[in-house]
């Protein structure tokens, strides 16, 4: 155990880990770096649903959520930026609480320049139509909604693949060792100090009895597992007494409606971020991941939990816009397991869909009936996700969540006429899992010495840009050690 093989192990090859390794290379660090990823190389990742017409539950792990660049490779690749006049960072998590607003802006600029270097589109959406955006903001205020207009650089799903492929090759060419198809089964902790990780081949990910584990040692370990690893990280926190606090889980639907209703919003902002506390419960509901002319997708988590998501391409277009409508749930004593709650919602929904996501017409929900497949075939909004099963999402989503979402839709219809059209579609469930928030210090170090947490999985960030920024910042801290 004294013969440490690596200086640094990064768990997960998502944006946070990628950009940490990239920045260490640019800083001429001589550290020996190992990145461990349970999925495949980005060039080997593909979703067969395009050919099969349905989700086939890829084994051993879903290509959408696992592999180099994480779920970001199969998202539509939106990089959230900021307006010069902004005095707050409105999206992307809590990174600015550690760095301050101005330092966070500088970090976004630097990280954005890296994306540009590797092939991101120079065009920024949401800068040209300030007067038109202000009018939409004012209409939103009238119904107690807030619109955050955050400039966006859109990569596009297929272009994101290419960009991350170039980053992957850059890391390999510069000496970063990447172990693909490898699961971190456990952390090796002694006397509250991280010593390394315990691994096994990904093909045995669901084999709890597998014993041929391999220990890999390092002076420093960084956890950058993303939302896909939220449950794993929560388990690690419980097993090794890593300080954390109960977090939240965002539960909701993927909403699909014709581009014609969203034409102005799509043109002026590409992605609008509406937030409100409408209805009797005053819970926070928000729009997220808007995809003009996009496609609803599915993603599979551990134990075959299947969730809705969405993406859009640069070149291939549909006639529908899709976006998430998410309700934030935070639990108090005596129940403080938001991930478990979210998984139960997902499992119940999947059972109703025979292992698939459900889809339902909005008008049918308001009329108190399920949607049938034959009704979808004549619906004016044609679903872009063919594997979704027509049914009744209200059986699984929960009264409070459903009420919040429906009240939010009705409010937003007064801002965007047609948003509550009865033919619009709700896909269930869309759930954003975050670990019980890992407690870290200003250097992102956990309560375990030399164990660090970055990115979305530990609750520090949300989204590609901020996750990437967190990796850059930790690289600079680590390089000074």
C-alpha cells in the first residue's frame, strides 16, 4: 500500500473530471493522473433507439448516461453563460458561493474559451433581443413567474460528440491514463484519509457477489461522478462517514409542444428559464433544458430505471420543442432520503409503462382520463419519443408534484399562448438526482483528507458549464499543493 501508483485518481470522465485533467496539462503538472470511467470511449457510445424504435436497456450500462463526457455527450450541449450586467449567477448550482460572482464570471470566460478551442459554435444565443425579452419578463411577473435570460452557447448533440472526442484524445495524448468499462466499487479510506479505490469490470456492475476486486492507490482522489453517480456517492458518504447534508430531488416531466407556440422564446433566447411558486403549495417549479426543434429521449439508470430527457441537434430538426418541468422536493425529519423517494416515483412510473416512460396528453389529464395509443396517433402533436407508452402519469407522479406542474403550465400559458394546449404531451418521469450534498471546504475537500468532490453528483454544480468550471478551479488548487 505504501507503493502509491498514481498521484491523482479522478472518478468519472464527465465534464468536471475532463476539465480538471485538461487544466493540469495546461499548467504543466507532472502528476501521474488516472481517470476511471464505468462507460465507454465517446466514439464507442451510441443509442440504438434510433434503429430499434424503443429502449433496449443496453448492458452492462446505458450509453446515454455513461461513458466519456457523461450524460453531456447525449444532451444537446448547452453552455450557460452570463450577462455582463448580472450581479448574481442565476443558474448552474453553487460554485459562485465559493468563488464569488466576478471570479466565477472569469472562470466561465476561460472555460468557454476551451470549448471554443475544441470546436464549439462561436454563436451565442440570447444576446440580440433585449427589448423583446424584457416584454416576456414583464408578462411573466404578472403571473408570479420569474424569467432568467441567460445567454447560451449551443453545441448540438452530434457536435458535442465530436468536441468531447477531441478532448478525449487530447488527454490521452498528454499522458492521462483512462480506464474505461471500470466501476469503482468502493473507496479505500484509512484513519479518515483516502488511500485509493477498489474497482471491478463494468460487466459485473450488478454482481454483488463478484470478489475479484482490484485496488488502485493514489495520494489524492477526486469524485466527479455527475448525477448518474448520485446514489453511489450517497452510499459512499454513509459507508465512510463523509460529511453531507440532505439535498433535494427534482421530479417532473418532459413537456413537448409545437415549435409554433414557442417561436418567439426560441428565437429570442433559445432557452428560457422560468421559475415560479404557483398553486397551493408554493413549491419551486422551473423549466430546464429547453430544446427547440428537438427530440425527447430516454436514459437508463441503475437497476433499469428509465427516465425522460431531451436533446437537439445542430443539423437534424423536428417540429416540436421539448423542455423539462421540474418540481423541487426537500424533505425533513423523519424522512431525509430524497434519492430514494425519487427512485420510488420512477419505479412506479416504469411499472405502469412496462419498463418504459409514460406519455399523456395534457387535455386528458385535465379531463381525468388516461391517454390511449390510438389517440396519440391522431394527436396534433406527434411524439418524437416512439418508445414512450401512452397511459396515465398521475398514478405515479404524486398529487403534490402533479398539482404544482399543472398550475405552472396554466400560469405559463398566459405568458406563452398555447403552452397549455390540450394536445401538448407530458412524458414521465423526468427526475434530476443529486446526492445528499457533500460538505466541502473552500478547496472542495471533503471531511476525508485528500478526497475532493466536484461537479453535479455531489451537489456543487448543475449543468455542463459549471461542472467544467469546477474541474478547472480544483486543478488550479491542486497544482499549488
